[in-house]
């Protein structure tokens, strides 16, 4: 089996690289009908970062709330708002924020040029028209959303990404200074997405030399960022930003597994954000990932991170069953974890058992 993946063709890396954004956007501003759409996490609305966004008079600056996981309904509303208020197709879309904003920016850039609801495009290579030029500027590191082919969205029936050759960003700005002030818990939850990407990429049937190479190096950087001694926060943030990039590339050539399948159930049914959902699930998967969970527990202890536990006491039987049904439908993840005969290993009851441990 082989995979063809499209990666980000251009990347700018380095402290202060956000300040190059205005220069990057100059070629797109040839006239009043060539506005730029900036989509930024509303966490930064009253923060210094807001003053560094080079929005001009013909541009749109949209502050996006990401209290909930990215939804198809929000993508559709954003697309419709952009087209109706601007009166033209924007020259570029710029996403500034964490993984949710990265996914929104990718999805909206695709939907601007493809008709109908984004629900119709949850799957592989379903979009027929190229997206408008889009730029990603992550302010958290770990999801790999800045480099992946997927914009993960929760729809009315499923949590599944818009994935294809038009989804990846055309350019990404990696500025480690932008993650400097992230709260400790949020930085950890997001960073662990990269760590778990690597563990799962390396523990499954889809792994290969390409995916292993990215995953191994990303894992080294994750461990240095969260287990290393003598590192400054600045040094750790640089390592984490590249760990996220390599981790995202690794799962592009491989796949995620048990933890992500369970976290999708937690997110879809209970609304947990992806990073914390992964941490809740991974915290109880010693039987699957062994030593890697031991290192995870050490990281939690060193950084004094709050991981919700005993949450299953509040689960109803219907919620448990619904989460298990959402998780078991992710065939590609289970196949990676246990092979083509995975249904002989994994059942609804087994998945419910994992949820009961959380």
C-alpha cells in the first residue's frame, strides 16, 4: 500500500516571523476586490497579538470563538458571511490560533469555492474546486493541524475531516514567540497531541520508514520539551513547534489509533476539546501503550498538569454506548491499531470498558 499526501509547500520559521506577514500578503492586495480574510481566535481580541494583525481597509478580521470543537455549521456560516459581506471571493484566508482555528481556516478556504454544506465534504477528496490561498499561523503547538491534509469537523452525524489535496495550507508561519504565553494546562494538552500522534503512528500496521522517521524525531523533541532539564521556556517552545510539525507529517504517512478513536467519542458526545480528550483517554491506556504512558505520567507530574479523572462516574449508559458507537465507526484507526481483523479484537463492550476507566 502507498499513500500520496500533499504537504505545505512553503514555511517560514523563526522568532518574530509573524512580522513578515504584511510583506507576504502584498502580492494579494492588487485592488479593492482583493481583500484578505483574517480568522483569529477571539482569545486574542484584547491581547497584544491583535495589534500585530495587518488587516487593511478592504480586509475582514473575524474573531472566532473556539469554546466548542470545530463544527460544520460554523464553517457554513463563516463561508456565507464572508461571501455576503465582502461581495467577492477573498484573495486569501489567514488563520491565527490553535488547532481549531487551523481547521476552520482550512475548511472555510475550501468551502468558499465549493457549493453546499461542508457536511457534504466530510471525507477524502470530495471537494472538486481548489481552495483560495490560505495561510496558517499557529499559536499553540501539538495538533499538527498546521501541516496536515485534514480539517477535522463535527457534523450532525459524525466527527470527520474535510481531507484532500486542496485542504493543506499554502504557507505556514511558525513563530515560537506566539506560543510563549500559552497557559500551562492548554500548552500541555495540545503538546500531548503531538506526543500521542507519534506513539500511535509507531504502534500500528500502517507504519513505514517515512512515518517512522518523522515520528521518532518528533518524539525526541517532545521528550526534550517536557522531560528535558535545563531548557528555557523559549528553547522548549521551539522544540515543541517542530515536534508538532513532524508529528503531523508522521500521521499523514501512517495513522492514529486507539487513543484518537476514543477521544473522538469523548469529543462528539461530551464536547471535550481534542487535546484534553486525548489526555483523558491516553491516561488510561497502559494496556495498549505501555512505557509511553509511563513517560506521559512523568510529564504530568513534572509540569503539575490537571488531567480530569473519574469522569466516568457521571456517564449514563446511553452516553457510554453512544461514545462507543462513535469510536468503533472509525475503521481506519482500529485497522491501524490491530490490523484488518480488528473486529476480532475490539468490540463495543471492550470500548465501553475503556471509557469506564476514565
